[in-house]
C-alpha cells in the first residue's frame, strides 16, 4: 500500500495528489506486499535543481522547486518535474538505485556508473524518457 503525503504550498493540491498516485500505480499495480511511504515537499527553490529524490525500498522523499532560475514554474512544469521524480521513487522502491553509490540494477543487469555524466546515468535516462509519458497519460 502506498501512502503519499504532500507538504508545502501546492497549487491544485488535490490534482497533484491524484497525479502522484496514478504515476506510482502505473509502475506498481498491486504487486507490492509492503507499505511504502512517499513524502513530497514543495520548496521555494532547490539551488539550481527542479526536483530532488532520495529514498530506500520503503520510504522516499521528493522535493520540488516552485521557483527555478528566479522564475515561478508553471503548473504543467511542476507536474512534469514531479513525474520525473516519481520515476526515481520507483527506482528506489524496486532497489534499482540507492543513495550510497552509483550502482544501477535492473533485472539481471548491474552497472557501476561512478564517473558517468549526469545526462548519461541510466536512472536519469529512464526518468527523462518516462516523464513525458506519465505527464501525457495522467496530467493532461
């Protein structure tokens, strides 16, 4: 079972909550037998990051920046960033990534990604590939 908690000043909070549950259940129909806690925080800014995600197999914390580069983010931009970070949440929950090293595990493949550029890290490649799909399916 998933427990998603939103903190901070969210515009259209109910819509974002529904979107987050839709995205998570996109990856996990009913195949988990444990409780998962996801805390999602709206922050004023994140020092040049749109979003951040950290977690374990049982608990994930996501932060979303309301302002980026001294500009307020649009509702759609916030949703797209949230979709990206929820892909990372899926990766933490499935044990594909962890925050202690640069190891990426997917199926029988294990990659050591230390020294790999940000844009080529497999977890980022996957998040950028899926964020638009999730946005189109569950936000629009």
